[in-house]
């Protein structure tokens, strides 16, 4: 494993050489044969690129589409959703760059998040690069040929990234467009069961232990078997919620593809605002997501997932959810909070979510899912 700096310098060097080679010949193609989606996003943000992939495939049915993905997420794309080839990439791992270099020569590149990956797109020989405007510092956008402003009205981020390419809105999500990845066998709970995912990237997204425990009791009375889910090193969260171990826990035990199959067979997923909530939406399991600091609009279903069984639970217009930044861009309508624990002693936005709001959303979504099946 090489340090991040040499890998970045190599990307910049290759990008400059590519730019000099194509100087005066850079222009968009009406029918790009090879398309690249370049990024290094977290799980949830990566899965929210699905509307972009669907739109690219719909607009360019015969094109070869390649997308970089973090190595940990790569197994989810095993069955090539929308015919997209995923390639694992880590900016700190120069070996992954060499693999990407063997694919060089793209007619079009889309950079949906951090514009620093426009340099990667240029290094891979992209002849035309599209990204969002407004990234900082400005040098990150130097290789970009076409800068698209963020929409000036509220929208889900998945719909925003799909807007990076022209044309009509893509069709709504159909779960059969995404094949189930293979995984090693593991013991599944008896059905019907529900998954409660209690881990998150920040303690400011956590919900109180007593509320999780009360929700588990409520779902048990509804006739569901409750199972806990959390990531590696988050077992202590479940120990605080369920010290008597009344319910089965999968915390830190499953690979991402195994977690896919656990959620796939569940009647319900209740999750904090984390990548697992987006995974449940891809799988098309009924999902209830609890939002505190995050934006239920930006991370919501938007148009693409409008017909999916999904509910957001949040306290609208919470006073300290007042930051307007998304991927380093200032956007007037954005209301979210990216503060850390040094700035915020307790997640009042999560504490304000009452269990009654959550149970009402669960009943509503389960009724809707039952109606769809019948």
C-alpha cells in the first residue's frame, strides 16, 4: 500500500499528459461509446448514484459504462446492475489505479461528488468531463469541461446526479434491475422478522437505547421477530439497548453481501440515516429511516424511488439543522448539520424523535407493502 500523496501525484501527472495529448481536440460526443462514472463515495452516497446509472443506460443503451467504487462496496455490483461494470478504486492504493489505467480511453466521464476525481477521469483519457459547479478549492475542477449548477429547488441527491446528463427523467426504480449478489451462507432468523440497524457513522445520529428497546417490544407484539444489526465495533450499542440479549444480534458478524440477504428476507428495516438504509431501498425491503442531523429531502426517495416502500422520520425545520453545504457547495435550500461531537454535546434532533412517530410510520409502510403484494 502506497501513501496517498504519491498516488495523487501520479494521477495529476498522467492527467496533465492526457490533457496535452488532447489539447484542441476535446469535445462532447452525441453517442459516447465508453462512459466513466468517477468517484470515491461512502456506501449510501454510492447507492444514491443509481438514478444516474439508470439514466445513462436508458439514454445510451449500447454504451459501455464503467464506475469506480470503494473496494468494500464492490461486491454489491457483482451482477452488473444496468449493465454497469464496477471497478474497485482506492486513492491510497496505487494498484487499483494501475487496473483502472488499463481501461483508459473514455468518450464521457461523470464526476458526481468531489471534483478532485475529475483529475482521475482526465488521467483515464476522458475526452469530455461533466461535474457539478461550485466545488472548492477551484483547482479540483480544472479538468472539468462542463460544470452543471445544483438545482435551485429542493431535490433528492439521486435525482440531482441524474441531472448531470440531459434528457428526460429516467424511469422509476425496479428492484429486478439489480441482481442479488452472491454471499457465503449464514444462519437466517425464522420469518417474519424485522431488522433494526442501530449503528451510524456519528454518535450524533444515534437514537436513545430506551427507545430502541421500546420499539423492539412493540414489533414483537405485532408478531415480528426482532434482530439487531450494526457494523464492526458497534456491538456495545446493542449491549446498551438489549443487555439481557432478548433478541438475536448480527452486529459485526456479516459481510455487506450477507447483510443484503438478511435485509432481503426481512419484512421491515428500521435504520438510522446511514448507508444501510439506502441498501434496504435498493433491495426494495420496506424501510423506515430516522433522520436527525441529515436531510430527509437530500437522502430521500425523490422521483426515482417514489414508488418504493420507504418512509422518512424527522423533525422538520429543527433549529440547529441550519447548514447549507453539500459536498463543499453552498446551496440556498439545503438544511442539514455536519457538526461533530465537539460542537454538539447531545443529538437533540434525534432525541426529539418520539417512538410514536416511528411506530405510526411502520404501520403505514407495512399496510402499503401488504396492499402492493395483494
